[in-house]
C-alpha cells in the first residue's frame, strides 16, 4: 500500500478519538465510527488514528442491546488535540448526568472538538455547547429537541459539522461522518478505500437528509400528495384546513379527499390527525412538557379534545402513556 495515502508527518503520532459511552448507548453508531478508524489505519499501513473508551465511573458501560463494554478511563482531563465523541442512545436525558455536563463544559473551554452521535446531540445542547450553532439528532428526537433548545438551529441532515461541534443522526450516519473526517485529514483516496472495505457504496454528505423521502416513505410517487403531506408535517402546531391544503396545490377539496382515499386509505383529516398524535406521543415520552403544552404544540385547542383524540387512536390517555413509559424506563 502506497504511503502517499496518508498525510501524517513522521513523529506526529496518531490522532486520538475519545468515545464517551453514555448509559444505554446505541452500538451501531459507536461501532460504525470505530470500524471506520480501524480500517483507515489498516489501509494506510500505519497507525494514523487511535481511540479510547471513556465513561462515568471508568469501569463499564451498557449498550441499549444489553451488551457491556469495558472502559479504558473515567471522565478525565483530556488534551486539546483529542476529538471527543459522545455516544447516546435510549433515554439520553437520563444518561446526561450533572457530572457528564460539567466535564463536557470543562473540556469545551479548552477548545476541543466535541461531537454527539445519535441522540447525544441532546447532551451537547444541554451543556450549552450548541447554542447558536447548527445541529442534527435522530429524527425520533427532533420534536422534543426543538421544544427544549430554541437557541440551536436543528436540521434534518445525517450529520452536521459547525466549527468545533459535530452532531449525527445516529445509525450509519457515523460512517458518513468518519469518512468526511478521514477525507479532510488524509485525503479522498483513503476515505474511498475505507468506504469500499465497508461495502458502503453511497456516501452521504451533510446536505443529505436522514429520513426517506415522502414518496419512498409512503410508497406513493404522486407529486401533489407528497406536497400536501410535506405541508402537513411543517404545520403541526397550527394545522391547515383540508380546503386550504387543496387550494394551495391547485385541487378541489373533493379531489384531495379522493387522492388520500385512493393511496392512503384514509381522509386528509384522519392522516393529519395521525401525524399530530405521533408528534404528541414523542413529546410525552421524551420531554417533561405538561400535557397541556403538548396539546398546544400539536395543534389541539383544549386538553380534553387532545385526550379524547389520543385515547381513540392509542387506546390510552396521554397521562397513562407518560406514566407507563416512565415505568418501562426504570425497569
């Protein structure tokens, strides 16, 4: 293997990544990042990267799959040259302890590059490290994140690099991020070799969104249907009437009704309600917002109407949903 693939200068030493494993972290986002670094070392023929596993207590961290990882170190003082990547997963709010936040703020003051993989964008935001910056987080956590962190510009990108702050959407987005970092450090040739080794044929950039397109998601490629659904998703807090939606895409209300019945087997009103209730369920499970505020954030004028609609769809009340979710998290 030609040494021209690496730009590491003699005696410079490997660039170190410190992976901080939060409780219940997602294995895929962590493993994808580490594997990219390992393969980069192999394909370059030298140790251009090293990594350390850190976490609160410095002994073990449990993934959301129940598998335990032995840690190399506690949350100790690092050098400014280290790149810190926090790995999040289930119940990231519970895993974001006061000690983790204090440690992050201390390391940030040194000017270190700090990133959050999967749901760990929440941890960075809670520490105040994303204020005034662009960021991303797993799509399932976007609603709650937007409600809690108004000073962060949230995007739907697979990853975001804004200055010395990095966030990813989770899953295989870690591969895209690491390929980007490898390309910046060592050149496109090495990054492409790593991608080939990973059988990763479609490298995404920070311009790519994390969710499937609406036509792919619903299995229908009707331009006006996709346009209406996009408008619905953007207007959850202040719902638009079916008549207005139809007018905005140049259709009659009756034509819009037929379109939804044909392709989605439900009325526009029903589909819109399901979108609003899905967001409400996310907010109930992922935030401490009151039920009244959740109702308002999802376009319901009163808690009683919200509760009635929620019960009809999910066969439980918003209060019981939140209670049962809290019980499962503690189990």
